[in-house]
C-alpha cells in the first residue's frame, strides 16, 4: 500500500497522523521527517520560499519513500493546484476559505471536466492517465482561519468533494482580535477551534490543524483533530541545534517553539 493509502486508512480509523512542514528548498528536510516516522510532509508555497520547480523536485524525491505529501497553495487558482497535483502531491491545502463557494472552487480545481476545471497533464509517468484515479488521489483541505469563516463552517463542510478542514490558528486568533502569542491560551479562540473540529467530524470530514509543536499536537489530538502538522524543518533544526548546544554545556536556554500557520 502507498503512503497516501496508509494515511487514508489511518484517517478512516480515526487515528491521528503527524506531519512535518517544509518552507524552503532543501535536500534533507523531507527525508529526515521520513526517517523520524512522520506520516506526511507539507510543502508551503503560501508563506514559504518554494517555487513550482522546487515543489516538483521535492515531490519526485519522495515518490518511493513511505510518506504522504500535501502542498499549501496561495489560493484556489486552478493553475497552481493542477501543477502540484500533476507533480504527484497527495493533497492540497487551500488557505483563507470563508464561504462554501470558495471551497467548491478549490474542489473544482482538482476535477476534470465536466465536474471541474482541471486541465489534463500529469508530469510523472507513474501517475498514469486514468482521470478517475488521478482525481481520487487529490485530497482537498479547506483552511478555516478567519472569524468571517466561522458562521459558515457547516456549509463549507457540506461541499461535496472536500476531504477535510484544516485550521490555521494564528490567522484565526488575529482575525478575532487576539495576539498570535495568545492563540492557545484564549478561550474564545480555542472554543472556536474545538467547534470547527466538531462540525467537521459531524460532516464526516477529517479535521486538520497546524499545531506547531508536539505538546500542542498532543492536546489537539485529544480534541479530536487527526491531520496534525507538528513542526517545520526550520523549527526542527532550531530545536535540535539548541539541544546539541545545551548538551555540550553552552548557549542560552532554548526559546519556546511557536506553532504558526
């Protein structure tokens, strides 16, 4: 079974799956997440420094390794969505979704005519040419990360073709009038996050979230979230580097990790 298949099986069994996050072009970061036992790795083309070429090369490097892949795009523009799916991504994460119409556009970008607007053009021979199979590997996650989206979560979750919802806690806190530093300690924000998870679960969708570290990851798993991103390659490097320096008897105390999205 492929890594994406194992991921779907785990999600269907309501088990949490753990993800790493990559924001820059790197030869080793994704493979280190594989070695560490992560279930998926996400590539960020919204806030990261990755081009289409970077993502295509990174996806190809992971083609035969036991880890699933997701790409966060800047928008629901069908062109970039189609390119990363043609390059082999197992999932796309679409930010700032506030209405069911926006979610429906994201789904349409992963479907070929007549159901959608995706143009045919797989870039990897291993993907084959069966359009139904190509569509079936395209899992779409709509990011809920603004106060404006909160009244519409149930309608967004009802959009056919969505695999799940993915919460961006930092932007959600900011849009609700709270500082990023208080996103996990402000009841209004955490209550909203829990409500999103409950609504997604009731609709039969996977609830995902950008946790940012293991402690938060454990907490949100207890809330019912399944698709949980723990750390970026830069966070993992910073923490590991600080641990090595501290073990050697040097350096300041490590700063606490932050879980931004």
